[in-house]
């Protein structure tokens, strides 16, 4: 258990879906996400693929982004899950920092080996 009290942000719920739309646009226009999808395109599409394949892959990526954003919005709209996450947030952040540090180290090692 945590010795400090945990305060959840006081956000007024909106029935018109503006928070969802803002989050969705934020995720779709996120430059890191765009670069990640471009990397996926470079792996999945070849130079011989036409515009139809690029359009299909783009629509698939947008669809996956919408599903992902919707799922996370739904999960974090449940008060018990929000409270649970606030309790384990530091551990999750530390674990993810370790994962990204290991990935970065692997990239550096791979580049040095060339």
C-alpha cells in the first residue's frame, strides 16, 4: 500500500465525446506514431507495391489507431482502474524506462558492430 494519499484528477465527464475526439486526434497526429507507422510501411511494403497497397496499409494503420485509442480511453474511464494505475504508475514507468534503455543499448551495440 502507498503511504501517501492518491488523488484522482477531477475531470468533468462530457457526454458529447469531445475528450475522446481530442485524444484520438492527438494520437493520430502524434509525430512519434507517424514515424513508427512509416517504419512499419518500410518493412511491410516493397518498391513494387502500388498506391492501392499503400492506401490499404494506411487505412489499416488508422483503423488500428482508432481501436487502440478507444480501448485505452474505455479502460482508463473506469474509476477503479484509474485508481489502480495511479498506485502502480511509478513501477510501470520504471519498467518501461528499463525496456527502452535496453532497446537503446541494443541499437547502440548493433550500430557499433557494423
